[in-house]
């Protein structure tokens, strides 16, 4: 590849990854073309993009984009960068599902919030709750005290109402 072409590819990486702050790096060596296309299509439907990169050019692009720690993910072997979705956890979950289906997919690492994770750390992201699950938990925790207060207030009133109803029924039978 000529120096001019390398410069163009590096600029393309810079523009493509300019807004990307978190991503997962996988290795897809040994993955067949048909399976690769199915995986890419399924991931694209969920808003997750895959880009196979040239390591040396990606290291330079990461340096210029202000992610110097991410350079260590692109040292050897072919790398595919997965990004998009709602969060990096969603990306890792989807990739983990595909890795269970296709043994050729291996986690190389992940980059999030300026932190570099190794392959095992990237795979463990798939076990974390997603952003939507966390939001649901926060809402549940926020509503829990109110629900407890409402049930505490309604409980004695229900008991009194039950007692009154039974008294009324007894009086009606007696009359």
C-alpha cells in the first residue's frame, strides 16, 4: 500500500471513529463469508457496526483522536472493531451471542471511558446489565418507597372497611 493510500485510509478511520468513545475489538479469523454476512446484517439491524481495520493505521488514528490507551488493542493480528448500539454493554452482549454460535469469534479487548479492557474483560461486559435494565432498576428503586407508603396507608383502611362490612351484614341478618 502506498503512503498516499495509507494516509487516505487513516483519514477515513479518523472520520469514521471521531464520535466513537467506546468499542469492542474482536478477531474473526476463520469465520466463513456467509456467516460473516449474516452476523454483520443482524448486528446492523440493532445499530451495531463492524469495521475491519489495519492495525498500524488504526493506532495512528486513535492517537490523533485522543484515545492513546486504545492503541494497545491494535498490536497484532486482524482486528474488527464493533461499535454503536445503545451502549458498549449491548455490543458485547450481541457479540457474545455470536461468539457462542461461531467459535471463530474471539474477544480481543474493549475501550470505554478512556479505559482499556483485555479480552476477558470485554467478554465480561456481556454479563453486565444494559442501560435500559439499569434505568428500570433505578425507576423501581425510586417508586418503591412510595408504593410502601401507599400500601401502609391503605392497609388499615381496608381492615376497617372489612370490619364495617361484616358488622353491616350481621345487622342486616339480625333485622
